[in-house]
């Protein structure tokens, strides 16, 4: 059934229950020493990321593949509490993905890893790539630490009638969820869609066809599109999120990417955007936010944090509502 957009705007989503932890064997050593905050009451072995208490949230970012995380964490004065990273389907990249998950757990970050499907979504849904999926999920399951796993983020960009329809995407996600539940029960499969699919200005698509019914957690990428040169409207995080959230029902939400550029004519405007975004996310069932700290595919200007935006990010990372996995046990 198609649901009118106007009936959904502003509908809030529920926050879920408890907290996560990490437990795996230590891997390569850290660069320097970053103070490790005490997880205190936030840490509890055996819980999943979607089981956070109301008001807590994992907070972090992605960085370009060539930029190491630890030196940046040193400059921030603390580790990210979630780390978004991207990989390709090849065997070597799968090993990099597994290594990154172990490294994130070692340094008390919740890993959120993403890669594209090796072929058509219809084939993955039919089980034709199960050996490849098992090469990821079995090792992740053996580590025992939690992770967020996204297969083909922003699928709308790659849709086609030849095995990559919205129905194929949903079927693929259902298949991956079933495998993850069997092989890696502490891995949460998070389908990540883009805000544009849900924009009220669009009348050419029914967004519900992309929403995965069996996903415990749903993901969204959204950006404030404004830059000095593009003339686009300055958009608040809350305004864009509330255009989408009603489509997701009461499930927890992961912000897989978000971004905002500084306005040189209005110092502090972007910093306030960051604080308002985090405050609003915590009231809307968001369990994890990852800033897109990169210039990749940034046609209207880089999204990289600097100046007031990096300062705001650092302040928020130090907040007492930031959920942090406890230190791993070797």
C-alpha cells in the first residue's frame, strides 16, 4: 500500500533497549596513546548496538582510505565511538574489512563496515554469492564483538531493471539478515538509503519500496547541501530527518553519512548545526551517527572537518551521552 508523504512527516521513531561491548583478539598496535574514556554504566557484554538505552548514541566518522584513524583520534583527544569504513567485494578487501573490524574493537570503536554486492542483487538474494558472504560473516561471528554491516549503501544510485530493482534489493537484505542471524548474531545488518528517495518534493517514486521490512535497524545518509558557491538552501538536520523517519516506523536508525560545510559569512553557524543535529538525533531513535569526513565525490566542496566543524565534532565526541564499547579482552 502506498502511504502519502504528508501523513508520515514528523512521526517519531522509538529508541531501543541497552548497550554493546567488544571482545576479540588484539591486532596491530596503536599509533601513540589516546585517553580511553571509562564506559561506566554504558558497557555490558552481550548486548547489541540497537539495544541502547534512550538518549545514548554511538558517535563517530569515516575517513578516506589513505588517512589513518589513530593520529586523528590523537588530535581529537579521544577515540571515535563508531567508525564507518568502505570496501570492495574482492578477497583482499574482505580481509581488510575483517582487519578493520578487529582494529576498531581493539580501540573501542563500534565498526560500521560497508561494501557493494559482487554482482546483481537478485543473485545474492538467491544464494549464489553465499560463499562470499560466509567469508565475511563467519569470521565476524567468531570474533564475538558487535558490528554494523551494510551491503550496498545508497542502492538507489545503482538500481536497474536487470536484477537490481528495489524488490531485488529488499530480497537481498532479507537473505543477508538470515545468514547473519545464523553465522554472526552480534552483527547487525543495516540497509542504508539516501534522503533524496524520501524528499517530499519528489512525486516520481514510492519510498516504501526501498524499506526493508525484516531489518531490525535502518540506515540513512543525509547532508546539508549548502555551499558558498552552489546557491542551495541551508537545510537543518532535523528538517531532513523528519521528512524520512515516519517511513521507518519504530525501528532504531543509523545515520551512515552526514555532512555540513562551514559558512565563512556566518561564523558558528555550522558548529550550531552539528550540535542541533546530535540533539535531534538522540530524540528520534538514532543509535549511531558517522560524519563523512572526506572530500571524495564532493563536487560542491569538501566535507572534511576543520576549524569550527572539527571543534564542534570534538566537543560532541566528549559528551556523556556517547556510547562506547568497553576495552577488548585479549
